[in-house]
């Protein structure tokens, strides 16, 4: 059979068969005497050099192991290709024996990858390119031990709740009510006509309910409704994007709070004996402002300057005007002064934009941190708050009220301290600490200004 080109199996006893037997039994020299080409139907080729590199990392198998045993060691779980082996005849060239071993494959599943060792042939199914499926739980999701108190206030760190009434309360964000309630107090104080009797106290409480739970609750709920796609990115565990409350329940809540606020405003006008329902129109105007702030097509919040000023005006000017109109007369100088204070409200509104940068950018909202970057937006924020109050202090000083101006300056100093301690260091990490520490001094400044204008 030497020199024959026949492809038929070699008959035992022939020279070719003995050459193959000798090559198999002498395993330590096997790969030195055999040039092996392994061709898989998937098109993969393994060269002799690659085999040698793999060979160095594998431990020696027993020397008496024979060629057919290679296939026996393949794992049944990883077998992915049916092999047929044919040994061709020995070709004598220049007095050197060459044995060609051809391994043919017939794949019936995925393409196979092959690794060779000096003693073992292993076939493994090729890994797929499927991407790893990540958990849907958001990184910012509240921990299982979240605070129930935070949940009721509508702030981060809240526990997950299933009680529908608690979820409804969470949507109204009670933590945002105090500035509106305080605005009513400032307006009543600025009117100069508030008296500590049962009737005036009852009127003021009813006006606070209108401004806080009803109309601020309406504002926060409608804002969450139109921000549900952004919240699905920033805070996907919030009630609406998480599905904790249905769409119909949210829409019902919006209407109930709006109508309750407008109804209370009408009652206050009748109670105060107004010929013109000024409190009602202020409530209606504020509700319309809240709507166009959150809802398309205007959606004022898309513009960082206009949106945040509108928000600041609704938090400072509108409740002040309502409180002053309820007990006295709303004058042009008060309107101008409170609108000036609304610039400080713009700064306060920017504080809440830093935690929503990712979602705002994805939805195309040009909040100031998105438009200018976090570093610049931080200084715009503190500048709006501090410069506004310094301007009001200058106004009071020019109006011949130096003691009130000095008191206001004294309230600005701790705000600046907490800005450097918390907000300017990290506006996202310390936003709650900053607001809890600095904003009480700002609202006290509002009261100082209101008292100054009442005398």
C-alpha cells in the first residue's frame, strides 16, 4: 500500500497500518511525526503550533492510552458534532514517513470549538452571543427597610407601599406644602389686618388648606403624571411608573384636588365679602400655571429659566397674594417685591433638578444642570437665592427700615454657610440636608420682609 492513493481502509499487517500503530503507541513523539490538519465543516482550523501551546498547559495522560480513547473522553454534555475519522495511507517522501489524519465533522447543532491536548480531544459547544439579562430592579430603588415616614412625605428613601391612600398622599408630596402654607402666613402678616381671633385664624387655616394639600397636591400629582416617562428613568419605583396606582386613579385624584382647591377659594371670597372673587382667580391662575408648567404643548419646565421662575412664583408669590388679598388689599409694590423673591424660588427649584439630569437629558428637557452642566448650575442656583435676598435687604434699607434689613442679612449668612457645607460639595447627595438646613432661614426672611411691609 506504500505510495498508493487509495482512500480505502488499510488492511491490518500492512506497512501503513504498522506505521500508524507505531505513531499512536509512541505518544511522546506523536505530534512531532504527524502533521495534523483538522477541518471542521464550520470552517475552523487548528494549526500544529496552537496545539503545542495548549499541550504545555495540560497534564500528561497515561502513555498507554490509545487513539480511539480520545473520542471516549469527550463529554456527552458538550458533544455537539458527529465525527468520522479516516486514516489515509502513508506517503513516502524523501525517505520520511508522513501520516495524514483527517477529521471530518457533520455538525447538526451550533458551530463547535475544538481544543487539543497531547492526550485528549475535547469538543465544546460554542457560546452564544446573547447578552446577559440584567435585573430590572433600579439602582436607586429604596431599600427594603425604607422609611414609612419618608413615604408619607413623598421624598426619597421611602418604603414601598401598597395601601392606596398612603400612595395617594405620597403623590401630593406633603414635604412641598410648608412653603405654600408659609406664604399664606406672610401675606396675612403683610396685610396688616390679621387679628388673632377665631374667625381670622379659621380663614387662614382654610386658605392654607387650599394652597397646601389641595392645589400643591394637585400640582405635584399632575407633574408626576406628565413626568411618568422621565420618572421611569430617574425614579422607576415611584407610584405611577411602578404601577402601584392606576392611571384612572391618578386622573381622578387630579380632578378632585383641583375642584376642592377652587371650591375653597370661592368660599373664602364669599366669607371675606369680596365684590370681586380675587382669591378664586388667583387659585384658578395658579392651577393653570401648574398645568402649563407640566403638560404639553407649552410644558414650561422644558426651559430651565422660564419653568423654574414659574415654579418659584407659584411657591412664593401666589400664596402670599392669596393671604394678603384675604385680609387686606393686594398692592402693586407687594406684587413687585414678591416677584423679586420668586427669583430666589427659581434657585430653590434648581436644587431639585440635579437628581433628574439623566431623565431630563433623555427626554429633551433643558433644565439648567442639563443646559449649563452641574458645576455652573450650582453657582446659578446659590446666586439666585443669595443675590435676591441681598436685593430685598437693600430695598428695605432704602425704604427706611434698617432693622428689618439687618435681620434679613443675619438670616442670609447661615444659608451661605450651608450652601458651602452641603450643596456646593455635592448637590445630589446632600440635597435633602441642604434644604432642611438652609431653607428655614429663607422662609424666615420672607416673614421678616412681610412684617416690614406691613408697617
